[in-house]
């Protein structure tokens, strides 16, 4: 059965990097050209001027309002592989993530936390780059993420919540934590290794 999809880039500044916009366009073109029968409708929303957690919450609510089946989020400094959306959608999972490097050091731990991990036990870039399948993870960044809108009916609002202080937690990790507490697994598709624009592009491979 075909599904509807909302695509969004949350930005504080109100603009995305040119390479990000180009890669998103290429990923949508790939999806419609190769899997068009799987997608009945694609809606675009680009909130700007909000903190990242508020922007993600807005996109989630808009996806519900538009009666979309999935919300695809890409951060404004991420470069998607051409088949990123196609690969993530293939699983029809509740939550499925891509990944991206954080620094130029290949041995540096990533933001993807292992499913059996304690606090801070994350994959290295080398580990993720050597994988080719889909694995269950405890948490990961939402810079490239496909989420079923069913999730927003099963976890409490605010779905994305940044907390500061001694128990500081980013909005993406708190979202994953709420998912696990509600019995919703989080998957990572290791094929979806994205570029990350820093001082230079940090390639996934």
C-alpha cells in the first residue's frame, strides 16, 4: 500500500546548505523514479527560526495534521546519499535512522548508541562504515531520520525535548528514550551514511 510522506529541514537560521538542498532533491527524485508506486504524496515543510526541539515538534504535528504516514527529517548541514529515503522507507519501520560522522577522526565515537550500551557507549565511524545492514540501536541523531507518525500517538508530548542541567539530554536522544519506554524499537540502516558539513564535508566512507 502506498504511503504519504512529509519532508522537512529544521533550521534556526532559515536556510539550508546548498549541498543539503541538492542532496534532498536528488533523494526525492530517486525515490519517485524507482519507488514511486510506494509513495502517494510528498509534502514539504521547512520550519525556521525555532530551536531544534521546537522545530521537530512542529514538523511532527504538521505531519499529523496533513495525515502523512511518515515524517522524514534531514538537518540543514547533512548531505544525503541518493538512495537515502528509499532505503529507510524500505523497512516500513516505526523509527529508522541514517548516520553521519561528527569529526574528522575516524576512530571517534558517533552519536549512534549501541542497543545494549550503557551511557556513552557508541559506535565508532569505522564500525558503522564497515556495516551494510540494519541494526537495532538505543539512540541516534535525527539529522537523517524517518519516523512513522503512529509514533507521535504512542509517546507523550513534547515528542522532542531538550533538557539542560545535570541530567542534560538532547532532543533526539530523549525522543529515542521515549520510544524505547513505549515499546517502540529504533533501527539504524548502516547503508545510509551521510556527509556532514563542518569545516569540510565529513564523508561517511
